[in-house]
C-alpha cells in the first residue's frame, strides 16, 4: 500500500503487530465507556490526521463487527486491504470481547438522554453452517438503528440471537416504564 493512499482502517498496518492487540483492546475499552487509546502513546506511529482517521475507522469497524456474526464474509471483506496476521489479530480481539461490546452498545442506546431513535429496520435470518447444515438452526435478528445525537445521525447495527433480543426488549420495556413514571 502506498502511504499517500492509506486511510482509515488501512492505517493500522503502520502499527507494529506486537502492539496491535494492545491498541485494539484500548479502542474496545473506549467503545465500552472506559479510557480509549491516547494520541501521545501513538504519536510516533501516526500523525494527528492519521490518528483521528485510524481511531474513528477502527472504532466504527469494531462496533459494526461486534453487532454481526464475527465469521461473516461481509465483516472479513472490510479487512482485505490488511495483511492476514493483522486481520487475524483484529478478529480475535473483537471475538474475545464481543459480548462486552454488544452490551455496551445496547446500554448506550438505552441510556441516551439527549438522543432519540429516528428510524429502525430489522431482519430475521437463519444461521447456517456448511458442515452441520441440517442440525444448526439458530434464528438471528439484525437490528439497524439510526440514533440522532446532538443533531448527527449515528447508525448502530446489532445482530442478536433470541436470548439477546429478549434482553433488549426487557431493557427497553424497563426504560419505557421509567419514562412513563417521569411524565
């Protein structure tokens, strides 16, 4: 890749592979509401413009990938510009903390006080496995939310199984009861 053409997630290749897991886990910490990585720790690798791009695109990719099936071709296709080792590290980090990321995203959606849901879309899918096609039948729901916060629309995509969907419904019902009590 030519350094002048690199942008977004592709900039992660500038990071030494040994530092990649630490960086990714710090980004995931940021997604989960904890301290995110700091520019001063990575200023020798990326300039400020690159830092903002890599942080934003990595955060967006992690949110999207955690909301979907981690082994999907769609998720992997977004990493095609990266070397295989880097792709593997990214997917392992997301997979290891997927439930934590999903919980944080659902909690954020449920707790936004200055935000509101503008639109939603859902799809029901049946997960299939090529080697156990006849025995694996797991219904999944893809929930795409358009959240408006401070005038900006932020898309949030979440893929949930039946249990996760029920937890979301219970959380939303509890939030609705609190809102009704405040009126």
